[in-house]
């Protein structure tokens, strides 16, 4: 199995393009998997400034077909021509897939370096894919490793103690632009009830803000404030709440964008300064509202420009952790791939041994002599398999696993086909092919008659002849 990812972020495309690509994001994994055999799994990571698709293909030969299937599906949902979709994405394969996702989960690729929200978004992306049946075993392990790496970066570097986030930087900017920096005296209107709205509510409370009105065009404001605080506002009461607001924050990404004329209408007769924070990827407010008198507009682009650079030593340490984790993950992936070859060789040898022992028992029956022969054969097989097993691990570490599988096919006619993995509910032992049960099948006598009945002779070692 081979992992790949298609990445469109604030680093390589504008946020408007990211928003357009993200249309229909939740449906992309299931849609791609339903009619394309080049993919065995897919997970979408869509946030306020990135749209990334992680996928697993059966082999290297299927990577280009998998990428084409993903691009075609995104084009269908977004309405963007396939060529434009394709050019908007950077494609990662091999260790680059893990290194990029691990950096993202740790907040190293964010507009605000070290931000906290993204780690939760990475976890939720996997949970959603598992819920829809789109997550393959390799992708589950990839995202679980990303979450572990994010925790390690937070615990072992200074980035974890800073507590920076996109929301916190946006609120700091709003405070700087306000005549009164005391949030306990501000009236705020919050649009949206999603993850960013929840993070914004928590950040506002941390700053002492208590006058928070929440509006949701989908009608979820009541449920939102019931668990987080604030006051739900109905559509009829929204103009009044906007008129008395000091800060308005958009986190909904609604199709109904508020334009400059709307703001002018609700503020008619008010000379109260207003700061608007637009954190929605697809913009809750038309950029023209920033040109109105007495209105300051803060966008994701503003946050990115204002985000402070973290200390170089903390970033370097975090980068080292991410790269080391990516190397470890890739080595584990390679080892898993080699396990299939090792198991295939063992099964082939086991079949030969079983066939030979059937002939021995047919000739000698279940006797001490037959047991002596079986013990000797199993010991010989164990010794013969030792070097090929060790070499498999060594070649895997050198990235030469294809040579090993090609040799098995050339010498023994063994076709090592990768097994299609279901998403695991728990991490399996990466050395499963070397488990005691697997080894025991080749090293422990299995006494049976030709008819399949258990042989009454059962000794740890065969009886020695006098």
C-alpha cells in the first residue's frame, strides 16, 4: 500500500481558491472510493485555510490514477475545471506525506505557528472518515501518529506553552483597534456554531467578555449557548444586536454573505466604532465592509500578517521532532510491506513441509521414526528461513523491498500481493509476521494421520532411539 496526499493551503494558493476547492469536502472520500479501484482509503482535512486529501493506493503504479480520481471528484463538486483543480494542489508521496501531516498537526504549517485548534481538526478528520468507512488501515495509523507527534511537540518544545491560536491573534488585533481594550465592557455578536465558533467563545470568556450574542442561520444557536454560554439571537433581533455591538465575529461560512450595505443599514444613526472579525474561509462579510467609516475589518489574511514569529530554537526543535517521527512512521510502513513477503515465504515453505510430512506418515505411520524426521525437517526449515527473514528487514531499512519480492517471484514463483486492510480499531503489532504463533507453526510438530485424526504421539522432542 502507498500513501499520497493532495495539499492546497494558504502557503501555495489564495484562500478564496481553498474555499472553492472545499465545496462538498465531506462527500469527497466516499465519492472517490465508491467507483475507483485505485484507492483503498481517503481522509479529508478541511480547515479555515487548508484543504488536504490523504489517500491510500494499492501500489506505486496506482498513485497517478488515484490522484486523477481525486482531482476529478473535486472538480465535479466544486465546479472548477480539472486542470485548475490539479494545478492548485501539491502532491506528496512517501515520507513527505507523513512529514507534512505531522507538521500540520503540530501547528508548524499554520498562519499562527503553534496554533492549538489544528490538532483537534486532524483528530476529527480521522473520526469522520472512520464513521463513513473511508479510512483505510494505513490512513488510521498515519493520523494516529500525527496526533501523537502533535502531543510530543506540545510537551517537549516551547510552542506548547505559548497557547497561540488564530482566534487569539484575531482578538488581540481587535483589542488593539478598539478605543477600549477591556473586553469585559464589550458587546459581541458571534455568527456560527461550529468548531471555530466554540474556540472563539472560549477565548472571549478567557478575556472576560460576558455580553455575547450568538446567531446561527441553521437554527443551532440555542443548543450552542446552552453548553457554552451567551445569548441566542433570532433573525428578527439580529439588527438590534448588531447596532449595539462593539465587535462582530463571523465563523459560519454561510452562503449568505453580509455586504457593506447591510452593515450601513443596521448601523444607521450609530456612531459606535465597530470591529468585524471574519474567520470564515468562504467569508461571512464582503471585504468592502472594511471601507466603511468607523468599521475595521480583520480577516484571516490580517491574522497571518500579524502573527508573531516564534523563537527559532523552538521551531527548530519542533521540526526535528516532526522529521524524526516521519522517518519512524515510514520505516514502520516499509516493515509492514515486508511482512507480507515474509509471510508468503513462510507459507510457501510450510506447504512444502506439510506435503513432505504427509508422504512420511503415509509410509511410516505415526511412529517415533516419523516424529524424528519431522523434528529434523522443522529444525532445518527454521534455520533456512532465518537468513531470508533477516535480509528482508535489512533490505526494507535500505528501501530495497522491491528487490526482495522480485527475488521471491523469480526463485519460488511466489506472488506477494498486498492485502487490503480494513481500518483497525487498535494498533496491531508491526512485527505480526514474527509472532510466536506464526513461528510455532513451522517449529512445533503437528501430529496428524493422513485422515486428519490427532496422532497419539506428542512429545516436546522425539524419543531417542537406543
